[in-house]
């Protein structure tokens, strides 16, 4: 793949430097058949450096997971060599099976069939809490 152009797919732009690999892992981009390019520490006018991910196919992107990792991301949708849409992300109200509760006494650690659900309780500070035990989600 030419790093600069893709015919159809996504250019995931303005990723905070260092977050590209997290996105790659959480969205399981390594399992895709299409080409994926990760550019780290690209020069950015706004914030010094940024990461960029290019996906060479219009796959079903999980916007909730992306927003959870980094809500400043811009997603450029490319069709026939043209950017047809720029999507901004918003923090999802609810995260379902995106991450696990790290409270060892949470019911989800014994009842494995339960969904892992977190609710956005503080938009300003980007805080999610487990719906079962109210433990604050620790992103790292
Ligand atoms: Zn919990």
C-alpha cells in the first residue's frame, strides 16, 4: 500500500501519539485481511506529533472502542480516492464488552457469561463506572 493514498478505506487521524498500537490491539486490526498501515509520531500542526492508522478497506469500525481509547480522533472515510466524510467521535454513554472490570470481587469476575458494562458517569473527566460494582474504570 502506498502510505499516502488509499482507494477505499479509512484514515484514522489525530490519534494521540502512542495510542495507535492500543487501537490496533483493541480493534483487532491484525486479524483483518486488508492492508493496515500505522504511522507513529507524524508531524502535527496542532499537537506536535500524532499517530495515524490507514485501513485499506471499508470495514465495520467500532466507533465506541475508538472513542473510548481516544475521543479526539478524526475518521476520514475514503471512497474512490476521495475523502467523502470526516467523522468526529463522541464518548459513548455505555461500553459493552470493551474492557473488563478490575475489581476482583465484582460479580463479572465469577459470572463469566455476564456482559462487561460500563456507564459514562462524568463526561468532563471521561470517567466510566462498572454497572455492577460501580468501580471506576482504569484505562491503563
Ligand atoms: Zn465491576
